[in-house]
C-alpha cells in the first residue's frame, strides 16, 4: 500500500537550504526524500515523548519524561553502531 505524499512549504535559513541542495545532489536523491529520511525516526520519537507528558505535568511527570528521553537517545545511538 502506498502512502499519499503531501506538499508542504517551509522557510529555512539560506545555509540550511545550501546544505540540503548540496547533500541531495551529492547523494542523488530529492530534497524531499533526504528530509523524509532524516526526520522520520527522530520526529516519531519526539512525538511519542510529547504524547507521554500530560498537559499540566507534575515534577514526577517531568522526571519520567527525562528518563524516557534518555532511553530514546540510547536506543538511537545503539542503532547507529
């Protein structure tokens, strides 16, 4: 099953645009593909973390979120190894 892609518009600093242009040319992929690949995992992790924090967090909620964010960082580092 294919996922329908959506068009979005962003405003970025020129240096970020230049880096995207260079990397997409160098890797032979579109800027959209490059950004999708770079952002998919980290954005999913960040959303999961944000969803686990109540709207009015207590100090204990914040501590749990810090622990969860640490777990996510460790998992990302292990997957890179």
